C-alpha cells in the first residue's frame, strides 16, 4: 500500500507512526498490556479470548485500542511493540 505525503512524494506505508504522531505507551490499560503480550507471543484473537476468559469481540476492541494508542496499523507492528516494551523476550536461538 502506498500513500502520498503532502509534498507529493510517494512512500511506502510501513504501518509505523508517521512523523508528528507519538505512540502513547503509558495509556495502555492493564488488560491491553495483557492482550499486547499475547499478540507478541503470536496468539490469535480466539486464543487470547480463551486465555483471558473474555469474548473474541472484546479482544478485537482491545486490539483496536492498542493500535490507536500506539499509532500502529497491524499485528506485526503490535508484536514488535511488545518486544520493544519488554513484554515479550525474543530468544535468538529459537528455543
């Protein structure tokens, strides 16, 4: 997907915050942090719902809120955010 910035240059939409938009990490609720952690571990919405004893619809609402607060657009960037925030550790050996 491409977007056209105000100056007419074509760029690739990375899903990351655009310049001038700041992620609001501190505004995530405790439940949103739990959901983000599970996203970082590769869990689906249904798996998250079962793990947290909430409905898939509620998970979807939390995910939307996380995207908005972190100014991201997709699950991959949410997982990267979870890693950057220290919610999920990455084992370089894959263990």
